[in-house]
């Protein structure tokens, strides 16, 4: 057998092995699914290329509601099962996710999927298929001990979690109940301005508070008035990598969700998109 034939067989074997590996990976991933949104975004059309695989997928963390949370578990006048959507984890979803992914595709060379991936920590090891997660309304989450342990393992293995849209001491206290279960031994700290997470793609030295659309129209959320100072907090691993990035007292989710609305201030969406882009590229390079 000549060297050309040997090379061809090696190449064919490698190609088939690669196809088999990809097939195995996809076999263990939860399929894409759209859940009802608490904001009523149940009729958003899917992008034409939503089935096309990509290198990066936006993971939307699903979570149970805190019984004292501001949004609770109500949808259409009844309590919903958070596993089926319609509760606080679906705030801004899926409109914010897809707007951000459009921006990520336009502003970077990252091969990003056009739709989000809802991720449930109870679904076996599925979370480990999605190395970047985002969640909002963090004053409403309440993890079980098992979910907290799974999330801790995910983050210590290299996963990244972006947390957003929680305001003032009461919401922080409810958020911290679960975060202390995730990392009882790691401190939440202010991220220093010089940290690479603020300079990976964009230099974000001037970070101002991002208001939600609800705040601009009055919103009836006066109990959030104490959250009048934007804070950028995080949790680091032993290699000084940010594992959890928090935008406390800001609403980045709304800055994505309303980016196409001329009534929403452009400076909020501009900063919110840039923070998201930096978080994604930082998570892939650190």
C-alpha cells in the first residue's frame, strides 16, 4: 500500500472519528427549547439559522423562585413551575438574549449561535456543555443545596456566570442566601478597574449605572430606590480568574432587550452591549 493510500485512510479515519465525537457531544446536550416568558414574549420569531451549530452558545440559567422574591412564581394569575418557564428566570428572555447575540456576531469574529440555550442545573451534567451562563432578577433565585453544589463544580471547572438586575439591600440579601451556598468560602469583592474583564475588547473605564426600561417610565418599583449606585462585583477562582461577574444596581438585561427601541437611551444599550461582549471574550481567554 503506497503512502498516499495510507494518508487517505488516516484522514478518513480522523474525519469519521471527528464526526462520531461531535455526534456523541450533541447526543448528551439538551435540545433547544423555547419557554414562556414572564414578560409575554411568546411570539418572537426564531431566527432563520437557529438550528445552525456554533462555537459559542449563550446559556440562560434557569432557577427556582425565592418565596419572598419580587416577581414570585405568578404567571397569568397562577403559580407556575419554574421548570416550564413563566417565572423570574425568564425576565428579559428571550428578546434580550437574541439582541445581544446579534450584537456579539456583529462586534466580534466569534461564531455565535443565534439563539440562547436555557440550562437547568437539575438536568444531569448538561450544564457542563455550556461554558457561559447568564441570569437576571437575582433577588428572586433560590437554589437547592444540590443545585448550588453543581454550580460550584461548574464554575471551578472553568465555567463563567454573568449575573444582573438586582437592586438594594433586600434583593442582595436574598441573592446572597444562594450564593453563599455556592461559595461559602469565597468572598464577593469589587472588581478593580484595572482587571482585564473591563479591558478585553473595550476599555470600560467609565462605567455608569444602566437603568431599566421600567425605571425610565416610573415603573412602580420604588423599593429599588436604595440601589442608586452601580457596583461591579465578582468572585475569583484560585488563579485570579473572574468566575462570577455581577452588575449590581444596574439592568444590563434591559439594555439588551430594548436596544432596538428608539425610546430607550442609546448610552445604556451601548455600555450594556460592551460589558456583555467583554464578559464573553474574557471567559473564553482567561
